[in-house]
């Protein structure tokens, strides 16, 4: 159990600080920059800390109805941290400053042509969450204890790739990479492990 309090914030900030991000190894000209947010808040049904996970709106052009961390493409001249905070505001009405950023995880290159930077933030003002219906169908609080279970993730082979597909089991749903890979790496950071995830594959339906 990780109660949503100042001690947990300090511990997670320390874990993020101890994590050494890999240097960017992709050609920036070949991939579009994007950022997502691991937004930490209070769980709804316990004292545990949770992170926010969304279901994308069904009318979106790309990846409609899929599970996702809040986030999106970086605007011109925008850093990943700036993009992450802007997207969190636009999608969930959460207005946070740079002082709430606890750290960043490894960049993850996607099959659809993006280089995603995950940004970990402390979202104490979660009472203000109001999903933007133009982008978000629903928002969910996932307790950290959920992702720390041994059975939370599995890895499967597919004929289309030599890399394993990672899956996060959430209730009756299977959440795949890139979202599952980023959540998995965050779980590993919390445990003090320098685990890399760029070699974890996405399912074929997410390659476009």
C-alpha cells in the first residue's frame, strides 16, 4: 500500500531520480514527438495512490476507444513536459505546474511513428477532473497495488514480430503497448529496477 501523502510523493520522486533514462536513440526527423502523463492521485476506493487511465473517445480518428494515458503530440517548440501538462489540462481539466513533475521515463518509439516521452506528475488537485468529451470517454483511477501484482502483466509471441507483446490485465480488459509498456516501466521504477521497455512490441492493430 502506498498512501497518497507527502511521504509517498517523496519516495516516488526519489525512485524517479534514481532511474537513469536512456539517451534518445531514434532519428528525431523520422518520428513525431509526443508526451503522456503518469498522473498520480488518490485511489477512489482505498488509501492507495493511483494513476489516471483514460478510454479514448469513440469518434476520434486514431486509436478510438482504446485505453491510454493522458497525452498527445508535442506542439512546435514545446518540450515533452510542457506538452504533457498541456494535454492533462485539455483532456482532464487538471492544471498542474512544473513543480508537480516527479520525473520522466524512457522514450518509447511506436509503430505508428511517434516517440513518446512519459512524464510522472503528482496530481493532488484531482477533485477538479472533468473529462473533455471531445477526447475522453471515461477516466479511471488505477491503484498502484494493481500494477505491482505478479499477474498484472504478461508477454505473448505473435507471428508478425520477433518481439514479445506486453499486456496489462485490467479487470476484463487487456491493455497493450505503448500504454502497457509505459505502465510496466513505471512499476519497475517504483521497485528500483532499471528495466527497459523499448523492445516490447505492440499488437498489430496498433501499428497504424
